[in-house]
C-alpha cells in the first residue's frame, strides 16, 4: 500500500514525505524533465505535421496548377502552331498575289503614263487643227469676199455687154440706113455703101461676140453664185467645226488632267504597294519564325509535362511523411493518457488558442477568395488543418471537456465542407452561391469559436484545481 502511494506521488510530482532516499528525488526530477521533453516533443510533432500538411497542400496545388497551365499551354501552342502554319501558307499566297498585283499596277502606271503622253499629243494636234481651222475660216471668208467682188464685176460686165449689144444694134441700124441712102445716091454713094456694109458686118460680129460673152458671163455668174453659196455653207460648217473642236479640246485637256491625276495616283499606289509588299514579306518571315517558336514551345510544353509528372512523383514522400507524423501524433495522443506522459493543461490551452487563430485566418482567406473571386490554396480536409491533427489525435478524458469536445467534430467537418463549396462555386463563376456558402461558414465559425472558448474556460478551471484535462 505504501509502495502504491509512493508511485502515485512520484508520478504526480508530489514530494514523498519522510523519504530521505536521494534516488526517489532524482527519479522525480528525471520524470519531470522527461515529461517536459515529451510535451516539447508533442508540440514539435504537431507543429511539424501542420507545416508538412500546409506544404503538401501548397505543393499539390502547385502541381495541379502546373498541370492545368501545361495543358492550356499545350493546347494553345498546338492551336497557335496550326494557326501559324495556316497563316504561313496564306501569307505565301498573299505574297504571290501581291507580287502579281505590283507587276499589274506597275504596268497600269506605265500605261497611264503613255496614255497621258498620247492625250497630250492629241491636245497638241487638236490645237494645230484649231489653228488650221482658223486659217481655213479666214481664207474662206476672204474667198467669199473675193467671190462677192467677182460677182460685182460680172454684173458690171453684163451691163457693159448689154451696152455694147445696144450700141451694136444701133450701129447695125445706122449702117442699114446708110446702105439705103448710098443706094439712092447711086454711083456717088457706092463707096459710102461699102463702108456702111463693113460697119454693119462689124456690128453683127460685135453682137455675136457679145452674145457669146454674155453666155459665158451668165455661166460664170451662175457658177460664182453656186460657189458663193458653197463658201457660205463652208464658212458656217467651219464655224461649227471650230466650236466642236474647242469643246473636244476642252474635254481632251480635262481628260489629260484626269489621266495625269490617275497616273499620279497609280504611281502612289504602286509605291504604297511596294511598301505593303515589303511589310507582307516581313510578316511572312515573322510568321515563319512564330511557327518555329511554336515547335520549340511544344517541346518545352512536353518537358514541363514530364517535369510536372516527376514533381508529382517527387512530392509523394511529403504525403507519406505527413501520414507518418499524423500516426506519430495519434500514438502520442494515446500516450498522454498515461500519467507519466500526460500533457499539462497549459499546453492544451495554448493549442486550443492557436486553433482559434488558425481558424480565424482560414476564414479570412476564404473571405478574400470570395471578394477577389480568385482561388488560393486552402485546406478543406478537416483532418489535416491545424486543429484537425490535434483534434483527432488528442482525446481529453475529463468529463467537463469531453462533453464539449465530442460535439466539435461534425461542426468542424461542416465548416471545411462549406469552404470546399465556396472554392467550387468560385471556379464555376457562381459568385452568388460562393457568398451564400461563405455566410453559412461564418455562422458555423462563430459557433465553433464559442465552443473553443468554453473548452479553454473549463481547462483553466481544471488547472486551478490541479486536475489534468487528459485525466479521467
């Protein structure tokens, strides 16, 4: 009985009264140091398992994002490569078409220049024709005036011929009278009769001559009238022709200016076309370079894919270490029920207080995700968060704590489940649902923190009464 009490006092670090054996005192000191070291070891294990869980979460998130980015990169690089190759083929056709276009536009420019030169020559020829028509019109006008003078002369000649005919008739009549008188005179008038006959013959010849001249003059006058009418019509026609020539010349000059403008525009287009062709050629070279870079990008994407797979394999030991540390924590959780390894109430209270801080930080991260609509690594497994490792490893035995402790599990799981729902809603773009789930998580959080504070109060009361949390 005495030995049992001795073991009880030693285990609880109660001084053993009446015992002067230094071994007992040394044993108690060694047990005290061992318990302190065990408490420190428990804290280190839980700290390590929480850190390794956080590391595993971040690494898994990084590998998942790397895989997702690599998938997008592969898809984009393939699509970009196909687009670049298609563009390269199209650019080759564009270059070919543009070469033909440049040749055609150059030919058009040359033809426009030739046409402009020919139109200019036509204008010069039209100017010459206008000058000639002016000279012709002047000559025709002068001829018309000459014909008017000729007709006036012919009219005078007709009057003269008529006068000569009248004189010839009178002369012939006088000669006839003279012949009659000479016949009466007999031999005395015979000489006079000869003269009268000669005069009468001369008068007849004059009448014949004037008759012929009258017919000639009549014909000349008739021809002159016809010529005059023709000249008058010719002058009129030449006047109309000159008007038409002036209009043609004006249109030709307008055409000359238009063709000159067209030639300038075509020349400008040809120059611009050459610049465009140079740019198109440069683009073709750049597209060809892009095609080559896309091939390199595909190779790099394949390398990233292999690295991502290697990283997944390489990070697998982290999960194994986490599992081993968690198992170790759970083994320690069973050991603390032994009085020799029992964790003191202060360490328990500190752990619960740290759980409250971690819980609040977790909720703040969730709020930032909802506000920014961007997801970040967040532990949604209730067994791997800072409190989860401790909760599922350490089981308080005191009834005042157990009653509260047992009800935390379901609330804690629901809390993390709502976090998972928020992440899923944000990724789906359903912000309304994300905000709704976040509000539910906030409500559960208030309930959990209230329970945590109740546990801390009970633990402090037990500590004041020197009762261990892990002691039944």
